[in-house]
């Protein structure tokens, strides 16, 4: 299958038990908080895996990905020390070594990790897609972050099929 505007990678940001379920990492109803985006991220994950596209999990140091999205053998997990997943990591180098031209960002922290990482992705010359159902934050913060990415930075509102 051909890639529109170059090879794409899925970057899954901060989908750890602490970030998804809270400090205790206890599961809550899938309709509550960040857990509500897991099924949407699973859809993106399946899409990228079926086509053999790169999948990279970005997590805070010492944390693991929630079981529902668990990385497969061969998928990359990058620990990031700051909200911006590019800062202080080898993410750009990893993406370039894979020939990636576009990234799809999904996960928690729309107004922090996703927004800062989206800005850096664009600054590094990567195309950007941020599927709205696949990001979570408090409603007003999410709306602000998405409007900035879509209206000012011309990110795509959804991954291309």
C-alpha cells in the first residue's frame, strides 16, 4: 500500500497505568477519563500493525504501557524525561532511521505532551496527524490544543485511510 506524503509512524504517548487510570493505576470504567480513548487507539494500532508501519510507545521513565495496548516484540518503547517526547530522547533519530516522513500522535496530555510533541514534530520537518478521538485531556485544554494544532499548524484532524 502506498504512503501519501511518505512513510508514517504511530507515536503512542503516555498511555501508562498512572497517566490513564490515575496515581494508583487502578482501572476505571472505560467511559471515564483517558481510558475512554483506548478503543480508538487500538483501532489506529491495528491499522499501523497490519500495514507493517512503525509503532513507537513513548512513556515517562520507569513506566509501562497499559495492558490493552501492550507493545509487541520489535516495537520500540522510548522513555521521555519531559512532556515533549522529542526532548532528551533519540526519537527524531529513530524516526529518520526508519525513513518516517509523517507521524500520527495519540495518547494522553493533549494540552501538554501531545501539543509540545506536535510542535516539535513539525519543527523537525515531519508531517503530522492527530486523530481527535485518540487524544485525551480536560475538555477545555483539549479543545485549545486541538484548535492550535489544526487551525494554526495545519495538522490533519484524522489519519488518512
